[in-house]
C-alpha cells in the first residue's frame, strides 16, 4: 500500500502525524507500506504535484493501493475525486480509507454507481475492493 497524507496546515507535525497514523493502520491490517507521499496542498487545488507523483508511483506498479485518512484527503470536489478514482481504476489500483467505509461514502456522494458502471464498461474492478 502507498500512504498518501495531505493537509493544508503549515505545521509539518500535522502531516507527519497523519502519515504515522496511516503507517500504524497499515501495520494493524498486515499491509506492507511501499512508500509515502506527503502533500501540503489544499484539497480544492488541482495543482498538487505530490498527488500526481503518487498516482504515477501507483501507475508504474510500485503499489496496488493507496491509503488515505479519508476521502477528503484526495480532494473536496466530487468530480476531482471521481477523476482520481478513474485513474486508480484504469491502473487496477484501489483506494483504502482509514476513517470511513469508502464504498458507503462514494454511495452518499453519488460516485459508487458511476464507478461500478465504469468498471463494467472498461472491464476493470471497482477501486474500493
């Protein structure tokens, strides 16, 4: 699993604490951590080189899943979240969240059905399993 931690808080302790919590969560679930991406970007911005670098790491096969604290660490825009999940889906990767049931959260924001339909059309799995 690849750990992705993001906060707009300028305090680097907030970011490293989040990453450590995710590493501990990974260990409790028996997941091997392939790497970390720490992002001080804002969730509403698409200009986040660490996010794109993390997606490239996954695309190049360095991990099969990314672990975030919550869906909001990816972004606040549902369309942006959908775009990132489509990237993961196209590469056969998954998203795991430590603080919420991802499939349920995607259902509430209207993305579960879209991603499930896309999986059928593309012959890919859903990014939450």
